[in-house]
C-alpha cells in the first residue's frame, strides 16, 4: 500500500478543516439533541378511560372495536374518532417504516404523520371519554402528545408506535421495542392487561376507609411495582408513582410506611419523590421527621463506611438494586435539601456532624466519587439556613 505524502502546509489546512467540520457537526448535534416524546403503553393505559383494539372500517374515522382492555366499549361496537381520518396523501404504515430517518420534527418533537387507516387495518387506541355530542361520546387522546402517543399500530403480529430510537434523533414510527413488547402483539397486550389489573387494585385500595389498612396496601403496591421488585414480571411505573403520591396525601398515618419504604431501599433514583412524600405526609411535623431521618442516615453511614471498598461508587449495577449504597447517598442528599428548603435550623448540628464525619472518612470523601456531593449539599444548606444565600 502506498501513501501520498502531503506538504506540511496542506496537512495544516486539512487539520483545520477537520476541526471546523467537527465543531459544526457537534453544534448541529447539540441543536438536534434532546429526549423527544415516545409512546409509553403504561402511562397511556393508566390515563385512558378506554383502551381498545380496533379495526378501521370503510367509513373514514370510524372504527369497529375488536377487543376492549379497559372501559365499557364492547366488541362489535363502532366508534367515531374524527382526528384519525386519514388525509388523501397519508402514507401507509409500511411506507412510513421504510422511510429514511430525518431530523425534521413538529413542535412536539414527533417526526412524520399518522399512518393511513385503510379498511381492515388494526390499531390500539388509548382514549379518554369527553363530553358527549348527542348520542355519541366524544373521544380525546389519553396521552399529552395527542394521537401520535395514544396509538399503536398492529401489522402482521407486530406492534408499531412513535419512539425515539436514539438521542440525538427524531421520534418516528417503528416496531415497538423494549421490555414492553419486543414488538410482539401478545407480549404488548399482556403488558397493557397488567397495567389495567394493577390500576384496578389501586382504585380498590383508594376506596378503603381504614387509614392503616389503606397505607399498608399502598405500600405493597409501591413495592411490587418498583423497578426492582415486580409481581409476575409486570411493572407499572404509573402505579409506583400514584401509590407514593397517595401515601403522601394521606397525612400522618402514612409516615411510618414511607419510612419503611426508605429503610427497605426501594429508592432507584426516586428518592426525591419519596422524601417529598414523607415531608407532605408529616405535615406540621415535617422538619422534626426529616431531621430524625437525617440522624438515621448518619447512623447508616457510620455503620456502612468501614465495609465499603474505595471503588464502591463505580458499581453501575446499583440502578436496579435494593439497599444500594449509591441509592442511600441520593436519599441523604434529598433529605438535606428538604430541610434547607424548610429552613429547619434544629437540624444544623446533625448536618455539621454528618459533614465532619464524611470529610474525615476517606472512602466517602473520594474526589472522583459522586458521593462527595453530600458535604457540598450540607454546605449549601447551612448557607441557606444562615441567610448567606
């Protein structure tokens, strides 16, 4: 193989050109980057009043119900959804899927149009029943992103939906991927049915009148739908969110249950949600309850630190592990932030004690470790409480 030797000046010009091109590409990527909307069967199911598999009829915008997963629409009934009337130039599902990726997106970040709906085509609709127009109910999309995020198309046993395939990149129609389905209709439907079942259980719990029974049942729903403890491998993040929110809104009876959830290490990056729920449930005693939790955190770190290895922060498996050390770091940070937000000055001595312990413990105070966020958060909290910020 022969190589062409370039003059030094020529090499310099090429190098500069390469750098400029890299900067331009980087700038273009930064403009296009960002998480764009994707279809989420779980939240769409949770927010819908009706979830149905339908078949398009010869009448534009009219669909026959094939199967109902949620709501009172029975098989064989027809529904009118004017928003899904296909324009004359609408592309077929096959044409859209084969189209090359593009960077153009509408204001909601979803590229391309809805698929055409020729007679006989099938799709899953996630609907909200709105005010009726005469004898016919009026339907709205369940998801905030409209029908693009409230529809999944069924074709030859595979499910298609709007998803962002990579970041940066557009959200466009393709075979549904991920844990929810791997594009197989049977798996997709099982997931939808799982969310419906969990929501029915949640609704039943919300009707309970005994506070202790209700709080315990909400705790069970939260734990069984967390990312690290599922029932029959059916996970509903919507149930996870709704149950911890409901616990917070219950008031004092829920406090011991939220503390138990924290003790059992169900954080998984949801620590801010749980700490806020604890604060809300505690009401007027929130400062006292969170200060007590900070004392628990201090005792935890005094016990855990001697057993930690210097590289503990690099353990990337923590995301789906209960009782993870990194999860406890996150919780401690959010407790400190909440106390600062409330200006609960009685917690200052314990904050200082935790800070001194942390800085004096090398395994915790490693410069390249995200764990050093704890003393920095405490410094900021103390400045806020002292009126220096």
